[in-house]
């Protein structure tokens, strides 16, 4: 801290301050760097008001500074945990109140971007087909609002995005159920599924979300200035668990909606079948039962005319047959 110390000394010598006081780091003769409260005051000036003599002290404040640093670190950690908990609570509240789950996921993802200081992020739904896992994007977010990022978001919303290649980093993390990250993408830059307009990737991470031993989702982050590591993964664990719960909730809602739709279709089919049955009965009654009643009526009228015994016998047989057939028709229709 020599330069800043020199500036403060010069300010005192120029008469701009009453004394010199500065907390600085100094090299101890045993090789350690210690913190010192360095104070001083000019006690003698020459005829040109130039400093001739000053007195002061060096006080070792290393323990104090370390305690302050530790306290600042603890406070910062507590503040970051509070931000994380507030984000979780906000996400859960929005999913309860907001029927548009894509919008709720979008807002949650934006909060994850801010918390992790990441430029790009996505939440993906893990699906399985013939034993092979693939990732289907639920939502994508960019903290930048320039043309490239805006076009990219619109492209994702319009066309969607699916990662299917087994050697893709995100799919790898699903299969291994382990968080994977790269801070030098040139070493393994297998993101060929991304659109051509996608901005440059400097670093990225894939965090799988495991529920009951099965990977159900993925959180992907990219372009964090300080890079990614396991400490960030562990810190984000409560939030990624919440994302998993929300993904399961959405899946349950979708399944419920699917079941309700199937019930509606079944109800419509039953009503349609009922109408068809009614129409069938009406048609049969009109087209078959009515003519049979006509036949019986004519036979009865014919019996009242003068007939030979042979004719009368034949009409009786015809009438019995007609009545038997009408009885069968009635039973069928019933």
C-alpha cells in the first residue's frame, strides 16, 4: 500500500490534513504480511513551511483486520443465503398464484442469473425414449437485452430446443447424475445443438436435478466472469431442489389436465353413443315395428271377411307368426 500511504503523507505535509493516519499492509522481517495502524504528525517545520520532523506509531492490528475480514465474509455469506431463500420463497409463491408456469419458470430463471452472476441460463425437462435421456428446454433467459440475445430468446420460444446427443455436456450430466462444468470451453466445446446466432460461450455448467434417484431436470448456466465450481453447485442445492419440486408439480398438473381431457372425451363419446342408440331405436321402431303392426292389422281385418276354412287357417298361421316376430322385435329394441 506504499502509493496510497505516500499520497496521505503528502497531503499532511502540504497542510491539507492535521495528521497522518492509515491502515496499511507491511512486510514483516519474518516474511509475513501484517496489518498496521500507521499514524504520524509533523512537529517541526522550516521557514518555508516544509516538514522537518514528525513523530508517529506503528500498531499491529492484524488480528483486528482478520476478525473484520471474517465477519465481513460471514455477513456476505448470510446475505447471499438470504437472497437465495427469498428467491426460493418467491418462486414457490408465484407457482401457486400464477397459472402460466412458463412465465413463473422464466422469472425464477432470471433470479438464478442474478444470484450466480451468469449471462445465460436455461431450465430443461429430462425425458426418456427407449432408455435414452434427452433434454427439452422449459425456458431460457439472458440478462442482456441487445438484439442478439432478444432474437435468441424469441427463437427458443418459437422453435424450442432439445439436446439429444449423449456426448453433449448437459446430457452427460443427466446420465452421470453429476454436475459438470467447463471454464475453458475450447477443451470440450460440444454444444452443436445451439442455434447459429447463439453468443460466445466462455464457461458453462450443467446441474442435474435428481428426485428419487431419477434425473428429472437440468439447470444450465453460462458466462460467469469468475467461472463455475462445486462450491456454487453446493450453494445452489436448495434452489435446484426447489426447481425439481416445481418441475414435478408441473408434470402432475399436466397429467391431471390430460386425465381431465380424457374424461371429457369419454363423456362426449358416451353421450354420442347414447344419441346413436336413441336414433337407432327410433329408426328400428319406425321402420320395422310400425310395418309389423300394419301387417297384423290387415290380417285382423281380413279375418272378419268371408273366408274358406283353408284361407282362415292360413291367415291364423300368418297372424301367429307376425305376433311372434313383433314380440321378438320388441325384446330386441328393449
